[in-house]
């Protein structure tokens, strides 16, 4: 039976920690949240030897063990709680060769906790390029550890790192320096009061506002209450500790590292001058966005058409092969169309995540954040708010969780409240099907009208978010100040493996997360559409046959009219008819009304709902898009999905709060139901009014 050890990956942001994690775990990884908190938890498994496996946790990035945010607290809480199931047997501290001095601060702190620690120096392939040379033997001696030089880009050093992890018991756990010299009397009295505790652990418990779990809680409370010094004096001591550590790091690197600045080649400054320019920067970002949305349409059209026709054929094949009955009806008219309504959008969603991943991996996304800070400040936000707003294009839930890095509560609250306006990937299926139906094909300056419409919807969502932030900044009477600080990482050619893993992981999460909801709702909708009360439903065949007895219609047309009559008088049809008066001024019929109501669980359910409704009782091998295109407006005649109703629907989905999961996460992050309820009411009312105005003007 093989043994398993816990390995914690720790490091500053932008050191390539994720690349090391991916290199060690490959596809053997999963993403979740730490119990009770909305901080992402990435973990995976790495086989070291035949009898030894490593359970690897990729901890949130942190600059030191002096926590200033929720995700940094996670790191400290784990390292101080030996009874935690994830407490590391060995800590792998990831640094990068160009910022070794700054990265070593965190390493020396972890060494003081006497946890076996390995120093990884990543991006070693850039050493020659930057004129950097390292004396590894000297550094290992001074830092009292083993060092692994890595280049995840060239896949070098991974086997050596695995070997060092395997032999973790041989690592020296002695601290690099004695930090207690900053105030010997204070630390001596602390040690005498709590003789059974590690000195540096005592210091962290006193100075950090962290949770240490249920284990030894009384001891930790007693330590935290050891207040022989004021908060100001403790802060001053922390500063002295940092200075002391940097003195040791400087002395170590004087001999252990040499940099030949004459041979160092750096185009970063030249690129930054262009990409963060007050004019060219915005133009380049706009061109990049246009290119992304054009590519989403052009590259995914072939696989989408294939998936669409495949699911239509599969539904028809199921009806042909399986015997008639409820199960066959459920499968062919409920489950298959419902799942097809989400699977068809995998190509676009995968491409969207592909581009976002490339922008983040290359270092360009940080430049966008810096660039947008100039605009954000005018609306009461900072550049840090752009991170959630941009990441909201994938999903609002992690985007809202990302606001925890915003120190100002007012800025954080405003960002949480306006982020759902940004177009998330769940809206993409709705946008794409409606745009395909109502926006004509054709090109303007090489760009298709449909791609331009999609980009305008994204820009509209972002502009509405920023405009709402401006209003909230004026309305909310919360006093707070913050400073915008962001690290500009080096430009890098994105690692294909990292990009691929991100695309697979995010697309899989979207498909399976949405798929569960789609499947459940599709089954419920099929039931509601396949059964109904009273004689109008139960005697549909006789009623329709009698009504059309004097007309010359084919048997196929008669069956279609019977199916339509049944649908209209089913449970779902009666529900749709009940709400139709409220939505008719927006250009919608009762079928669209049902899809809108069901999509309040999750926006992407809209397409799956229509797929289920239009498939019920239909024997034709026809795609969902063709059926929607053939729908007729019962009041005005002509296509139901025309320019006026299509634009109205697009605007409704652009502004309405239709995601229960997002509301739940807003409640969790704000610790109040007040804000999510206000979001739901105001956004939905605003969406209704805008959609109403759009339809009435365009019709």
C-alpha cells in the first residue's frame, strides 16, 4: 500500500506557481473552495515513487506571512494548524529568478516555522537572457535547504524536484536567522509564558487576525491575549523583523547571486510604453477584443453546426429505435434536446476561456488592469475592480469572490453589486442563438455583423457596470480610502500546457455545472409539457380532428396541430399563458415566457428550455435554431424572433439578474440578504424597462 504525503505549494503571485502545480499534477487535479470560505482551493496528486504519492495543494499567492487579505489568511491558518488534514509534510516555496530577493522574505518566514521547506527557483531559462548567475551550493548552505532550479517552459528540473520532495525527511528545518533579536526581552518573556510552543508561531498568532480551528483553541486565545505591547509597538516590531530578514537576504545574495546588467536584454519597458499608452493602449485593447469575438464566431461555426445536427439526429434516432412510451418521449424530447442546448455552445465557451487564459498567461491582463485604473477612478473605483469585471466574462461567482483583494469596503461592495452586469459565459448561449436568428449575415470592414453585435453586448454590460458604480459611489455614504498597487509581471509566451489545462478545467466546470441544472429542469419541463389538466389536454386528438375535419390537411400536419394543442393546454402551456400579458409588450409569447422564468435558476437554461418545449411532440428531424426561426407571432404575424423582439431579448438578458448562485455568493460575501435582494429587484426591473422600450421603438 502506497503512502501519501501533503505538499504545500507556496509563493508570491506571478512566480509561476500554477505552472509548477500543473507540471507536478497534470490532469490529476481538482478545484473547490476551502470549507466555509470563498477562497479557491486547488489540489492534485503526483506519483513520486512506486510506494509514495504526494497530495499537492496550490495555496493562494502571498508576499509574506503578514496577512492583509482573506486569501493570505488561508496560508497562515494552514501552516499554524498541525492538526489540519492538509497540514504540509513539506512546503515547496516557489520563487522566480528575477525577483529572488523579494521572494526569499516569505521563504525565511516559513523556515522559522520549522516546516521542511524546499526552495524552487523557477524560470531558470531566463538566467542567461537576464545576465543572472547563481551559486546554488552557497545559497543552499546559507538558506539551509535544498534548491531546485526549474524551467516549466522547457520542462527542466521537475524530476529533480520530485526527488527532493521524496527525500523531504532529510531537509534541514533550522531557521535561516534568529528574528527574535529585534526585541530579545519581549521574545524571552513570550517563550517563558508558553514554553511548549514554537516561538515564531507565537509571534504570528499575536500579530495576525487569523482563525486556528478548534484544536487547542484555549491555548491560541491565551497567546492572542498576550498583550504586553500596543498595536503600534507590534507593528513597529513587524517592520523591524522585515528589515532584519532583508539584511540577511541581501548579505546572502551578495555572494550567491550576480547580475551582469550589460548583457541583460529587456524589451518589457518598450512594450509597456506602447501597451499602457493613454491612446494606443486603449486602441490595442479594442482591436484585441474585436479579434477575440470575430474568432469566437468564425472558428466555432463548423463544430457548432455539427453538434446541432447530431443532437437532432440522435433525438430522431431514439424515437425510431426505442418503443413508443413515456421513457422514449422523456429521452427524445426532454433529456437529449436539453443537453444539446448546452453542448452546442462548448466550442464558443472553450474559445472564450482560451483567449482569457492566453491574456492572463502572457502578462497582458495586468497591463489592462493598470490601463483601466485611469478610467475606474472617475467612477469611484480603482484598477483592482477591473479584475472582477474582466473575470466576470467567464463567471460572476469567482469574479465576485475575487473582490476580496480590494481593501476598501466601499469599493469592494460596489464592485460586487455591479459585476453581474458584465457578460458571463452563461449568457453566451442566449446571445449566440438570438443573434444567429435576428442579426443578418454580412461584414463591415471584414468583421461580421454578428460578431460586432456580440462585442457590443459585452461592451454594453461593462459600460452599465461602470455607470452603475458611478451612481452607487454617489448614493452609498461609506467613507473609505484605498491605494492602487499592482505588480506588472514579465511578458511571457503562454505555456501551451497551462492554457490547455485552464480551458479543459473551466469548460468542464461550466458544462457539468450547467448540465446538472439543465438536466433537472429539462426533465421537469418535459413532464409539465407532456401532461395537463382537463379535457382540453386529454381529448386533444378528438378536438383537433373535429376542428379540422372539413379541411384538406395531411396526416403529418394533423399530428403537428395535435401536438401544438396539447402543448398549449399542458401545465407548462397554462403557466406560460398566465404570464403572457406581462411579457407581450416586450414582444414575447408564452413559450419565451416559460424560458425566461425557468432561466432565473441559471441564464443558460433559456436555450435548453426552448429546445425542450419545441421538441415536445415533434417528429421532424429539425434543429432548435430552425424551429425557433419558424415560430410565428400570433398577434402581428411574421416571425416571432425578429429584429425588435430579438434586440429586446438580448437587452433583457444583458441586464436581468438571472443566476441564483450569484445571489447566494453575494449574500455570502456581504454577509447580508439586503444586497442580493436589491440586486435582483433593481436589475430585473431595469431589464424589463429597457427591453420594453427597445421593442416598442423597433417594432
